[in-house]
């Protein structure tokens, strides 16, 4: 079992920045690819970004490319999501997930956090 706990969400103005963290406990963190997903009100949960086990490969949704960066620190069992130039459309609950491969499809992730709210508004 892997337990994931996200933090770092909040209210930010358009153009602002936030850094989300997701700390994992349980089985070996470095054995898992990690992903971030988000769910806006009234919408389905969608892929944001993913990183492979050693951090050498990163994938991003087109909507966040150039603004968001995923990174991980296996020594700290933590994955990060740096979000810059935030837009109102980025408002959502953000979830981290652990799985075997850094894929877009949610079905490939076995463990999920409880989510952290990000609100972008003036």
C-alpha cells in the first residue's frame, strides 16, 4: 500500500504561482511513476503531468506546457508540481497518483491522494 498526501493548494490571483507537494508513505516511492491530475467543478478528472520513476522523463498536458513543472525527490518520497502563470481555468482539485508507468490514462495509477484545492481568481 502507498498513502499519498497532497498539500500546497490555495487561492491565488491570475498570473500567480503555487507549488504543490505530494508525500508518499508505505512501499518504496522510487518504484512508482507519479502523476498529477485535476478535476474542475462539473468536469471529469483530467491528466496534468507525469514523471517516471527516476525523474528522467516528464509528460505534460498541452494546457499546462511551459507553465507547470513536475519534479520528484526520491530521498524525500515527494513529488512536486510547480505551477506558474496560473489562469482561472486551472481552478480545480489537484490529485497526485502513483502507478507503474507515467501515462495519461488514470487506469494505470493504483494509488491516489485525497486532493488539494487550487483556486485562481482575482
